[in-house]
């Protein structure tokens, strides 16, 4: 059901989005001595999964408008060691997949999509997960399609990758009790599959509801002074997050909290500046766009059940707060 939804041919159910990234990387052969290219403006899981395989994460900054991998900076990051490119569909809008795929094909490199925030997002006629060689999804309860606990999946048109991932998720057994490789315990719980199969009926309606909330914010905040998320032509943004950019973000956030509007930040620290990732070899200043976004991003409330009346009230408080701070 999920493969069809993604316009792909195979889906393998797993126990988390992180496991999906880990097994996708193993399936394309990433390991010690290899390099995998991704972005610093993402959830740490993207980079953690690369580290799990023993490959080295090579980071490329994001585009200031789309907040996804900057294709103009991609080619110079490719080396003979590059095994895969791992674009992240941040906040629910797909990365610019056409130039990424063209470069990957030219250099014979695999493309794995981190679609953990992008269930149902589109790039031209394709859906998230089905453009690259393998697409990785999370069904963590807070994602656009969430189970009642952790779970995830991969989708792929490549039957051999699907087979390899099926083997790795269940201890490398084939047949049962014969372990032909060292696998993992990464199976999806049956209860999560059952819940997801029911929630699948609603994903399109929920996605459209998110898009309505986003459209109302777009209208209401057009002249607020905040930079708003941009939906690129030919793409369907599914607004896992609606993140505006504001100066003095922490002050704006505190004022809004006082006015009863809870906000969030995705993400306040790019991965290359996280203490646990100092060993990947980057320092503050290496990725100026990601670093600036980390200082300015402010995620406003968004979920399918959010009433447009509430969106209106939240927007008025955002406009009021930005005006009072600018004075
Ligand atoms: C949530 C998320 C993940 C990890 O998914 P889990 O199911 O929590 O393991 C990976 N990448 C991104 C971009 C995410 O948002």
C-alpha cells in the first residue's frame, strides 16, 4: 500500500527511519573508506546513519531559499570515494532531484532520499522516495504519517535492494536459522503495521489540511517582515514543518510564548556544530547558510486538525510581535 502511495514498486517495513537510512546505505554498499554526501541542516539521524556504516559523512551546505542540498555546491564535493548522495527533503519539500540525479548518474553514485519529513511530497510527476535509488521514511508518531510508536520503511524500484534490506532487517536469515550475513533486529512491529494501514486512508486528506494551514499563514504573514517558506514550481510541499525566518528569533519565540503561541525550532544547531559530531571534521563557519537558518528558523504550529480560525489568531500575534520588536 505504501509503495503504491509513493509511486514505487517495493516497500520494506522497518522499526524506524534511522534503520531505514542505515540499511539503505548498507544496501548500496557504503562502508569504511567510502564517502556519503549529505547536508548539515537536518536531524542528526541522517548523519548518524552514515557513521553507523563506517563511511565518512561529507557535508554540503543547503540552498538559502529551498533549505535543501545546494546543487551548485554538489559537484565539487564528489570524489572517487563517493558512494552515495543523501539529500534531505527538509520540512516536507523535496530537494532539487533532477540535477542531483544527473550528477549521480554521471559519476555512477547511488542516491538515497531522506524522506522522513516528506510522505506524499512531489517533484514533477514523482513522489518522495521514488526518484532516488532508495527512499527512506519514518513513521515516528510526530511525522506526517505516524504510527503509535517508532517505525519506518524504505521504498525502491530496485528489487535487489529490497531483497537485501529484507535480509538485513531480520538477522540475515535465509532460510530461517541460516544466517548468510550479519543482520539486525530492525523489523516493524505488527501492531504498527496494522495502525499504519488504517491511517493510510487519511494521509491525503491530512496532507491537504496541512497545505490549507500553510496557505493561510502565507496570506496572513505576507507583509509581516518574516521570510516565509517557498513552494517551488512543480513541487508539492507537504509542510511537515512550517518554518518562517525572523531576526532575533529567540526573543520573538519568548514573546509568542507569553502570548500563548508555542513554537519550535527545526533545528537550532546544524549537525556539524553538535558536540557528538565534532569528529566528522567540520567547524563553525564551514556552512554559513545552514548556520544562519539555525539562528533564524521559527516553526509555527501546524497539524491537520489546526482550525483556520486558530491560524488566523496565531498569525495576528506573529505580526504584532514582529512589529513590536522592529520598533
Ligand atoms: C525523523 C527523522 C529521521 C529519523 O527517523 P526515526 O524514525 O525517528 O528514526 C531521519 N531523518 C529526518 C530528516 C527526520 O526528520
